[in-house]
C-alpha cells in the first residue's frame, strides 16, 4: 500500500511538471525571488520565513537557520544543507534532489509527501520528523529507520511509522 501511495505521489509530481506549474508558487510576500541559483548562503538566518515554492539550485546552506520556516513546495536541487537547522520546518510536498542533509537538525520537521530522491541524511537528527508518504531511496530509508524516534508535535505521527520502519 505504501508503495502504491508513493507511486501516486510521484505520478502527481510528474503530471505537475508536464503542466509547467508547481503545486505551490512562491508568493511575492514570501521572498523577493522564486529561484536562487549557485549562491553561498552559508550561515544565513531564514528562521520562520515563508519560503513556499522557492527553488534552491546548487546553493550552499551549510549552518543556515531555516527553523520553523514554511518550505512547502520548495525545491532543493543539488543543495548543501550540512549542519543546517530545519527544526520544525514544513517541507511538505517539497523536492530535495541530490541534496545533502549531513548532520542537519530535522527535529520535528514535516516532510509529508516530499520527494527526497538521491538525497543523503548522514548523522541527521530526525527525532519527531514526519516523513509520511515521502519518497526516499531505499538505503536512506533504512538508515533513517535505524535512528527514528519521537512523534511529530504537529501531525502526531511517530517518525518510525512515517518512514514505514
């Protein structure tokens, strides 16, 4: 059943790409730019910001603070998120492709229906994170299952259950 749900989510994503319209567009109030390419934003403070639908491509967000940010529908493409604080961020329906979440704080973050293919999560803190219906590479899912603890305070879903452990 979980495999079928992931296939359906992936199908909607591909369908959305074919239409050329993202599920969530960045509102003008969210950010002055809807796409950020090849920039060094290491150590930046984006805590609590509305970053819906913003596309980050080859951006360095090492040690950045994105805690509590609204990242629904955002895209991280080949983005470096090492030691980044995403505590309590909402990345629902987001896409992270070829991105590195090494030692990132994903505590209480929401990754519901996110597509996280070819992304890595080495030593990431995932206590209370919700990955319900997220699409991950099998080896990454197994690594996350090995350290999955807690319950997301917003969704009420246990991290291990959301990963299908």
